[in-house]
């Protein structure tokens, strides 16, 4: 064996070498030189070279209560020493307890759960449920939306970058989305009267038999670049959807669990009651855990499609982690805490915007804030280069942030919900320095 190579190669290089050799090349990796992470504590993570970073993307909005939280890790440890797996064939205490807990915080009459292991599965379950309940086939989703992998997830997604050609399933149509910074109708809010919402009706009339199974939307479009609809949008959308017999599915995979501030779920800001909500990411704090929730009445329709099983659905260890997450959120990262931290973050971001010609739009709610980067504020031409440069510059400053948007030009800021004032101020200082570096 050539030990000289081993001695001179860092752990980071070894990981990157194996990544290139043994993993599919289509894994999207942030940074020109990807960043292998080794451990985390609260809102900090460390790379394999020992460098510390402030984690303001939380995985992908997933470590809702931060890394290595005792309330979560001790439950994982205890449950894994008792029973790691049972499948949905056997009832299990952590499975039913988490369902009970989520029924407490879910809006309206939503109180019945079907747990799976990923957001893609949660959305797929919602689509099956809506079709079974209504007897209708068509689903209306929104352009710039993201619903995950798999044929249904990719078909719901309206983002060329994330769809695999030829995998589309039938019956999924896309209406234009409420993207005020780049209005698809070239209108201006509020004088537009939220005209974009009318496209939902147009699409239903033009492309369906006049009855739909459901409308599925994210309260804030996450991967799409934290696109935040005007406050009236979902009320109008809901009225249209009900007129055509559809169920309203709120995809809360990113916006759930207080992320948007002051409410547990993003759709609650609109004052409408969804029929189905899907969730994942933040509920497991990194453990594979997702959920589709609905009302007792709608859930009865699942029986029309026959019984179902899931090998990993309701996994006892993942559900135990979910119970730990809820405990931390309720005592220390309530929606009101998120609202307060989100306001502090927002004020700081708007301050940075004043002195930057590339920061075209600051948007979002709570601890879900997006920065749309442009060549200049007048042309509003998307600048993926500026976003890449900012990501690299922030990394140098010891700050991890995310990226998204159709053009890859939107910075996504979404720290753990437990974050405190000092950390928000620290992140803003690091970000301001990063902006200075990109000019
Ligand atoms: C809104 C939304 N729905 C669904 C998904 C799919 O979740 P997963 O990656 O867990 O399959 C994602 C993932 O980013 C998402 O953001």
C-alpha cells in the first residue's frame, strides 16, 4: 500500500474522492469545492478540517431545533435500544403519540395522520387521498413549486431543473404563481387585484372536465426561492378550488412547525382551512419522517382504495425524534419566538439591501427569508453568479446559507427555529461582510 498518499491526503479530500467515485454524479452539491460536514451542536456545524460555521440553512430547513438536542437524541437512543422497526403492521407507542401530538397543533379539524419517510411520499399520499375522496383525477399545482422526487413529486413540480423528462404522470396541471417580484402578468401588487389567482380557474376550465381532485401549493414556495404570495392569494384560490369540488392541500414540508412565525403552519396566515396538509423536514430534525394529515371524514376515503402498508412509515425511532422536536418547539421555539427572531433578521436584511445594488428583493416570513440577487436593481436580471459568489463569500466568513429559485439566484436563509438574538446578529454581520466582498 502507498502510505505516502494516505499521509498527505486530508479527510476532506478522501470524502470528496469517494463521493465522486461511488455516488451518482447528479447529486447537487453546494460550493465549487463541496463542504463535507462532520458534526453539529445547536446552530453550529463543523467541517472535517475543524472549521466552525453558523448554520443558517439548517440542512434544508430540517434541523428545526438545532443539532444534537438532548430532548431528541436521548429519545432516539432510548427508542433504538427498545425497538427500531415494526412497520405499520403493528401499532407502536411513539407512532400513535406523535399522531396525537400533531393533531393538537394542526389547524381546523385536521387530526388524522399517515406517516411516511419523505416529503415526496407525503405529497404522493395526499394526491392519492384527494383522488380517492373526490373521485376526480386532476390536480392543480403552481408554477415554481417543488414537491420532490418520484413520478408524482416531479410532475407536481413546475421547475424545469427538477423534472426528469418523460416521467410525468397524467392529470397534473400548473397555474401561474403569485410571484410579485417577477409578476407573470407584468402587473403590480396591489393594483393587480391578485389577478394571478384567476389563472387557477382558467386552468381548471381549459384543461379539466370541470371538477378537480385537489389544488396543491406551498404557502411559501421553498425551492422556488421563498416566493411569498400576497396575503389574499390563498383565500381567492380556496374559493375557486371549492367551486370545482377540489380539496385544498397545503404542502407544509418547508413552512411547517412555526417556520413562518406566529402560526404553526404557513397556510394559517391566510385564514383558510386546508383539507390536507403534508409535512416533513423540520418534524424529524433530520430523522426520516414525513406525514400527511387530514380530517377524520376525508381519511375514511382511504378505505375505498383498499388497505395500505408502509415499511418505514411511522418508524418508532423517527416518531420518537418527532416527539422530542415538539417538546423543544413548544418550550423554546414557539411560533411567537420565530416571529420575533424573524423580524430581527428581516430588519437586518433590509438594511443590507439599502447599500447593495444586487439585492433586488427581500421576502419571506418568520425564519424563512429569501434574497433575490440581480445584475442590478433596475434591470432585475437574475444573477446566479452573484448568488454563487455570495454563498462562497459567506462560507469564508463561517456562515452557511442556501440557494434556490428557477435561475439559481435566490439566497435562502432559514436557521434552526431555536436561534437566539446573538446568533441572528452574528449572521447578519457575516452576511454584510460577504455582500461587501461581492461588491
Ligand atoms: C415543499 C416541498 N415538498 C416536498 C418536498 C420533498 O421532500 P423530500 O426531499 O423529503 O422527498 C420538498 C423538498 O425539498 C419540499 O420543499
